[in-house]
């Protein structure tokens, strides 16, 4: 790896008896788009606040651009923070807002004007310099906030759910914009989100955070296709998680005893008979109806509900044994399937299921 731009080593943060961040370590190369992804309360914001210096770690060290940040105030760090609630000055123009940081540093008028023009260009607001903040849309305000942070040329830009207040369509547009801006300026971005699609769209690398710890740190593709824990499998995209025990192990072929039924699954770690496991099967891996008759694993289910999602639909199913599933089906395939309240066969192959150890086998 290149010389890391941001390196956290053994970072822990206690608030009284709450362990908000628990022994977190990671290194981000310069120019990467890195995301901290996790559910509400998992510690993402606390990690950001420690990097930016608004919070001090209980233990561990933070280095930015090769310098130890211990004891450094936020304004002494080469970082800038953008939040969801933008602190733009509403009575000032767009250009004045962007110029603010440079004026504080007593940059010359000509240089300030040059930099502001460059930033307006970068965020595609070249014609909006003289507008008041109150005359802008949500997405435009967000661009101004990003320009205002980037004009200070931070080594690292920290973004804490900056798109949270925007509607879905605008958020998706801004995700692509942010990625473009990041590529153009080459600044290291650290992005906090609870939205897995957002993280997948933009990031070079994602750290999935749960209860103050990093569960997995990988590229978006790796995290989706090779989740290391049941939590990651469930958090990144929808999945069906079934709890059971390994009742038979033969090399990489295993049989999992679920309540009332045995299922075949591929084992990709060493485990003995009796090990407690979660079995994850993605909704798109389930075959329904006629196609399921030749599948290795088959279950009879009742269709409890059908949720339309545009070109796709999700079937909520419950098996005779009481196991719950969601299966994803294209609009086209729906015509061939039974309707709500009726029964349908579902099936999948052993290699479509992924096993995670939840409990060691009793000795
Ligand atoms: P969200 O997505 O909801 O913003 P988050 O992942 O950013 O959540 P944090 O804000 O980092 O989570 O909070 C992590 C944990 O630390 C939570 O249990 C929270 O209640 C607790 N916490 C955060 N700040 C403080 C504080 N100043 N005092 C006490 N507890 C805190």
C-alpha cells in the first residue's frame, strides 16, 4: 500500500460506561474514497469526531499525513468536516460563503477570487456565485458546503451523512457528483453513512461498523459477494438468515439442520459437526415455482405477501416448518407464479448459501 494518509491504531472511545468505539484500526491511502458504514449508534460519528479533533480518544493513536494528531485542536489538523446540517451563512452569497475560509487566512483578494471561481466550476455552480444561500435548492446548498470545505485544501475531507436531508433522486445524483469531485481533486474522502447503496456507489473501500467495532473492511464488491460475518451479509443488501447446526460435515459439503428440515450447504471454513451456524441465502438466489423442482434444496412455502419494486417484486414466504424467506422475482416471471395466499415451491443450490459460525461445537 502507498504511504497511508490517515491511520488509526487501536482507537477506543468510552463515554462513561458506554464503549462507543472499541479498538478500531485502519489505514487509508492518499486519494481514496473510504466509507464508514453501519447502523445508527454503531460509533461512526464518534470515529469522525476523533479524526477531526472534536473528540479525544480514550486510547489509541491517529496519524494524518504521517503526523501524530494527539492533542491537536480541530483547526490545527489538515481536515475539514461537512455535515448533513450545513452551517452555511444564509445572508451571504454563494461566493462569499466559499471565500470565508480563505479570508480568515488573509489570502489576497486576487487569489481568493481565483480559488472561488475554481471551486464554483468544480461543483458546477459557475453561474451561481452571486446568489444568496436562501435562493438555492437542497442539492445546490450541499455543493456550496463541499466547495467551502475543499477551498481550504484539506488533506482529508470528512463527510458525515452529508446527503441525508435530500430526497432519493437528488441523493443519487449527488452521490455521482461527489465521486466525480473526489476524483478531480484527489483529496482523501472519509464518508459516514448508514445507507449501504450509497457506500457501494461511491467507495473505494468500506469499513462496516457494528457496536463500535469494524466487522469487515474491503472493497464494495468483496463486501457484497464475500461477507465475512452474518451481520455484514444482512446489512449489505437483503438476505435470508436461517439459524441451525451442522449435522454432517464432509470436506466442504455440509448438511445444516434447521428447525424441521435439513439443508445442504457449502462450507468455506473449518468446522465440526454440531457447530452453530447462520445460513445466508440472497433473495435473488431463490428459484420459485416450476424451476425449483430440480433444485438440491427445496421447500414448500405459502405466499404471505408480494411487494412490488418496479421491475422486480419481493415475495414474502413462510415454509411449512415456519421458516421465513424473501425471494426476488422479475416482473416478467411473476405471470407464471401463484398469487398471494397460495403455495409455491422454492429451491436453491448448496453453493448459493453462505455459512457463518455462530457457536462452536460442544467438545
Ligand atoms: P448515527 O448514525 O445515529 O449518527 P453513529 O453510528 O454515528 O450513529 P455515534 O454517534 O458515534 O453513532 O454514537 C455511538 C454510541 O456512543 C451511541 O451509543 C451513542 O449513544 C454514544 N454517544 C455518542 N456521543 C456521546 C456522548 N457525547 N456522550 C455519551 N454517549 C455518547
